[in-house]
C-alpha cells in the first residue's frame, strides 16, 4: 500500500488511506475534518492516480459507504 496514514476516529473506528505519494501528516498528529493528510500517487502498474481507503470498527472491515453516511448524519445533527 506504499505510504499509509491511519486515523483513529474514537469509538473504536479507524480509517486507512494508502498508496499516498506523500503524507502531509505525522505520526500521533491530531487531524480535523477537511484537513489534507496526503497526496494521491500512482497505483502500482497503472498510470492513473489511485487511493486505497478502508474503514475498520473493532478491527473489522466496515463498508465505507455505511460509515460515511453515519458521518454525514452526525455532522448534520451537530451543526
């Protein structure tokens, strides 16, 4: 996966971002919504840019669409 950033979202959720050309964040750094964490690089064996994205809850893979929907609902409630 090349350069990988793993972000801890609390409540036993984490997101993984792989295949980054460059990571802008550093280990143990706090990040906020909308912050750039890295730049997208080229995928292995392909000239197109690509990003690996994964969400885990209690170390189990979660459908990212479900997690993103939950985040959108949560942000609507807090605004």
